[in-house]
């Protein structure tokens, strides 16, 4: 191996071990929630639901934040990149957030059409999620567990840690590898394709802005949109709900197109300014060779799939296939 390959190999091993720790914590979460159900059985229905959902949110945050701690403690000759936690937002942060939410909405629609072939949505709604937000406290709990907590902890792990530490080996590697792990993390055939492509969008935004907070905001508003859609479906008559959803999705798509146009114009304006300053060619070269440690693509792929990483991938794929088979058998 070259020195660059040794450094990359050390980093991918470190990330793979972190993902195995993550998988172990996810398994432990399921066990803790089962045990907790024995203690909440003596409570009334509302109290039991509140305690269970709050505990689930706390555990969910822990299984993402603890791997970040262990990543830093794992022995490795490859030093870790620091997380970019500066609260300063880039000038076009709002446009990136709006564009990202719109792109994710389009991806979610396409994904829904694809998974409907396998009747997975019916299985997911009736067996896996069983979402019920007829009461206001249930809406608050869903907002906490679906919009607030995931937006922070998932971005910290997958963009702030994994993507940032793969970035010295190339933007393409960092974006697609972190997106692939993000998709696998969901361990759900219904979400894998959507989550992976969503991870590409989030990764692209992170590389463009170098701000974890832009990704957190986009992730939050994307998930908040899902909470609103669920509330609309649950609380409004079907005909009215359909109209509201169409207007909501159409409005988001239109705003996303406008945000994309503004980002495109901003890029063109920046390029003109750089040409005038004689710096555009240097910037193009920097963009084309955004890597501190050049390694061929074939070697990057081969070294990424080390033994611990293969174990993590297999465990996640087995879970996804088992759920998919259950959906096919039950529906």
C-alpha cells in the first residue's frame, strides 16, 4: 500500500468499527424498550405512551452520539478530522435548505411509487410504524422523535463525522460512501433507496457549504414536513387532506425550483468575480482535485469494504430482506 492508501485504510477501518458499535447500540435499544414495556404496563395509557416515546427519543440520540465518542477513542494511526460546529451560516444557507427539502420531497414521491410494487407501504404502516396522532400530545411526541432528534444526531454522525473524515480522500468518495451508510442505517427496504439518495443531497450540501447546521436545518424541515403530512392525513377528511397535501407538495417544489435558480445565479456571479480576479482557473483545479491523498477509485472502493464494513453491510441487508419477505408474505 502507498502511504495515502494506508491512511485511507486506517480511516475506513475506524469508520467500520464505529458502524458496528452503532449496530450493537441499535440492537440494545430494542432490548431496553422491550424491558421498559414491563415497567410502563402499570401506568395508564397516556403516561405509558409518553414515557415510551421520550425514552425512545433519548435512546435514539444515544445510539448516534455514543459512536462519535467511541470513534475518537478507537486506536488509529490516521488522525480524525475535527467536526465543524461553528454556528456561522453561509450566505446562501436558506436557498440550500429550501432546495434540499424540495429535492427530498421529489425523491420521496419517486420512492413511494417504487416500493408500492412490493406492497411495502401497507406493511410499514400497519406493522412497523402504527402511527397514531389523534391527540395533541401524540403530535408533540412525533415532532420530537421524528423531526427534532434525528435532524441533529443523524447529521452529526453521518455528515459531521463520517463524511468529514472521508473528505480528504475525495468529494465523490465522501458523499457517496456516507450516503450509502446512511441508507443502510435505516435497515428498511422502504427507506434504503430514498435515504441513500437523500444522503447524497445532504452530502452535496455539506460539501458546498461546509456547515453541519445547514444540513441539520434541511433534515429538520424535511422531517417536519412528514409530521405535518401525517397530521393532515390523520385529522382531515380524505378529500380535504388530499387537496392540502397537493398544495403543500406543489408549494415546496416551486420554492425549491426558485431556490435552485438563485443558487445557480449565485454560482455564476461568483465565477465572474473570480475570473475578473484571475482566480477562476485555480479554483477549478482545486475543485477537480479536491483531495489531500489521491487514491484510484478502484482502490478506494476495495479498501472501503474491509471485513468489519462487510459485516455491518451484511447485518443491515439481512434485516432489510427479512422485513421485505414479511411484507410479501403478509400482504
